[in-house]
C-alpha cells in the first residue's frame, strides 16, 4: 500500500520531469560521422607480373541510433599483368550516428602481392609503382561526440622488410568540434636492377578504419525539469515529516 501511495504522489513530478527530458531529446539531433578510404594502383615495368588481392577482414558494428558500412577489394586473381598494366586494391569505411546515443565502428582490410621473376637471360632494370590516393573526413556536432577515421597502406618486400608504411588520420579529440577532411595523392617508386634468374615480390595491405560515438545526452536541470524535481522533493519531505 505504501508503494502505491508513493507512486501516486510522485506521479505528477515524474510526469513533469519525463516531459522535460522528452522535450530536450526532440529539440535537436546530435550527429557525428566519419568517412575514409584508400585506393592504390600497382604496376611494374617488368614484362610479366603476377598480381593477386585477398580479402582479409571486414567488420561493421552498430549500436543505438547509428549506421555504417565498409567496402573494398575482394579476392581477385592471380592474374598476369603486362608491363605498366595496373592492378587495383582498395579499402573504405564509413559511419554516422543520428540522434542521442549511438555508436558505429567499421573497417575493411585487403592484402595482396605483386610477383615477377627474371628468366630473360640478362639483367633488367625494373621500376615498381604504387600510386596511392586516400582521404579521411570526420564530423562532430559538439565536444560530447567523438569521431575517428584512418586509412593506410603498407608494403613489404621479398626479404620481409617493411619498405613503406604510412596512413592518413583524423581524430576529433585532436581536431575539435566541426567537420574536418584531408586527402592526398602520391606515388611510391622502387627502382632496381633484377639479375637474371632472380625474382622480386611485394606484399601489401590496404586498410581503412573508423568509429563515431554520440553519448546519451542529459539535459541541464532547468525550467520544467526543475519544477518536476521540486515536486518530488516536496512530496519526499512531507513523507519524512509524517504528512501523508
């Protein structure tokens, strides 16, 4: 019976407080987002090149009021590329949170290799080219939200040495509130003489990753919300004083 009385007396205060919360939630949407990707053209001046890409992993995790996706190069090859013929590898990820509360994280990784062997009977000068284009963009409506985006490309030679590793990156904790974007195009070249009977192989990884988070907002205690709290406090004081 006591429980029923308390619920009945607290009802008006709870309604006013709940109404205040609802009004605060519907007054505007908190939005945070990210978008990132890398595209690479792989080629060699050698006459016969074996090229292959292998899908490694992709994840899209969404919680609450959010959406996202990931895409990129899948399993392809092996195929033979002629001199200066281009093989493509890519990875992209995106996501956004709409409204109060939500989280999205997405990623894509594709691996691959370029292989060639000199059986011509003489030494040959070779140029291997990786033409890289990447971008990243983040957006946060306020300092309460967080967004992060990165895209990278990594190259390892036949000796197992990492000959190139770099990435583009944007972080709202560093950049601050608002929209930020960055992009670049550049080339990575390897020039060498390949001896007769020798070979070279380059392994590579294209990777994109990002996340966006918008926490559940809590309105400031003012206006209608304060009125509801005042009623709750008054009813509680009356109960403690023995006034039912």
